[in-house]
């Protein structure tokens, strides 16, 4: 068994979904892995990770709209607002989604479905630089 770890830096421009499939696939290809398990972990409490459709742009728009309705930015609703009105809503959105993904690797490629992509879901309004740890365990 072999293990590889890498920290991917993802700049965001504010709220939204940012596809990182290509960056992750590129790193995986450099490892020349055959079969194994890839884990992605985001090191933040106000952003998350998703596997979602990457073919129809309306999916991303609808997800953003849905989460805005589900967890509104209203200072009257929350006590925690140390970093502004989007602070606590960002934490709630992150709690409702995932901070970690596990994706099997077969013959050097992630076993994502035809329309699946990996997204970083930024829940804050202002730009950030997010860190995603990639951890590959592969057969030796």
C-alpha cells in the first residue's frame, strides 16, 4: 500500500460552486496510481465539498438559489455574526453539506459518473483561498 497527500489551494470569488475535478484528476494522473481510494477534505467551516452534475449550468444556479432560500442571511436570525451577516449562514450551509468526499480510483482514474464533477462550495460572500487536502491510498 502507498499513500500520497497534497494540499490543493482553490481561490474563490465569493459564494458559489467552483468545479475542481480537473485539478484533482491532474494531481491523480501525476501519481500514476492504478487502484485505490481518494479522499478529499476541506479545511474550513464555511465552505464544503460536493459531487454534483457538471453538464448543465442550471444545476449550479439552482443549488445556489436553493441554499440562499434555505439559509437566509438575516442578522435577526443568528447570534454569531463575528465576520458579517454571511458568517453564521455559511457555517449552517457547510453543516448541511460535506467536508469530506471519498472516491474510488480504478485504472488511474476517479470512478465518477458521466455527469459528475467535484465542486468546492463557497458559502461566504467575499473571496477566499480555500485548502482541500487530497489523500490517496493505493495498492502497491
